[in-house]
C-alpha cells in the first residue's frame, strides 16, 4: 500500500466486506471443519522480502485464513464467553489503529489519560462502588489479576519485595478450586510459586467454602506462612459460580488480607440496579 488513495479504497472495501460478514455470519459453520496444519501449510516458510499489493494480501486472507476462522460472533457460538465486539467498537478500533496513540502517561496523550479517568469514574458510579475507589483499564483480566497479586505482595511485605526480594517470607494466596487459571499463572510470575496457591474446596454450587478458607488461613499462620491475598470469583470460567463474596470479605478484614474479586465474567451484571 503505497499511497493514501490505495488506503482509502482498500478501507472502504474492507468495511463493505465486514458489513456483509456481519449480515451473513450465521451462514458459516461455527467451527471450521479443518485439520491441524491445514492453514500453516498454505503459508510461505519465511516472510516475503518485498511487500505485496493490497488486493493480493486480501485475497490470501479470504482464501487461506478465513476458512480457518472460528466465528465467535455466530449466534450458535456457546463456548467460552461472548466476544466483546459490536459495530461501534469495530469503528473505535479503526480510529485507535489510525491514531496509533501511546497512552503510557499524561504527556504522551492527555486525552487518553483523562478519558480513562472519566470512564473509570462512570464505572465506579454504575457499579455502586464507594467514592474512594479508583482504577485503571487493563488489556486483559489476566493482567488485572497479576497486578492485584503484585500489589498484595508489596503491601504484605511493607513494599520491600520489589527492592530486596522475598528473603525468608513464605507468602500464601487463596482462591476457589474453580478459579480461573490466570491466578495460577499470576502467582508464578509474581514469584510466590504454585505450591503457595491454596485452592479452597467448593460446595455443591461450585462456590468457595468460607469456613474452609478460614481454616486454611489459620493453619498457615500456625505453620509460619504469611497470608498475602484472597481471590473471590464473581462468575467462574467453568461454571459461572459466584463465591460468597460478603463472607470472604469478613474473613479478609478479620485477618487483614488483601482481597481481590475476579469479576471478569459476571462483574458487569452489577450495573443492573436489581
């Protein structure tokens, strides 16, 4: 793509193609009927040395890539969660891709920073959170969980682990046996270790047992461990179970443990007044 006219014409064509796709998405199979490796073997072994014309690239996409797409927007797609896209969000992504904004801090994009602050304030009001709550947007729920565990780690160590390492501290993190695998990954990345993630039993509704949680905390304290963080689930990935968040909160406050609620699945339901 060598000039603005090419970009404009190709962009219009892509919007028209997407419109047709949205119109006909229910006519495609939800999951492609292909075998592993079918897409890969159609692609070159190495990257091309020269760029290709846009129509060639788009034709490759239609013939080689599109047949291997799982259609998350299909009305018959019932795996995982619905993919969060909509007509406005697609156009918003187009704008952001075009602007190429880097929103690391205020000076790199004042609008990005201040818009984020306003949106977080909207969410705080919509979710009924106390006025002192503040937040930032994360790219994924997994990163949000990791950041929460890192913050809990620093709080329980008096903000020393970042500078001095763990020393002799034996930290523990607690969650439901049904909690998302991102928690397992986060404790490893945070240096706490998989063996220090305590999975608490669930009841017949797949909800964390609060009494089992308190018992695990008491046993850890007796054995010289330092409770670092409790993670409650507001909608687990496997069963959509909601842990007894109030009861967990009481325990967290009793033992002064950082309490993180993973609301990646059902948290948005709190916007509804009922």
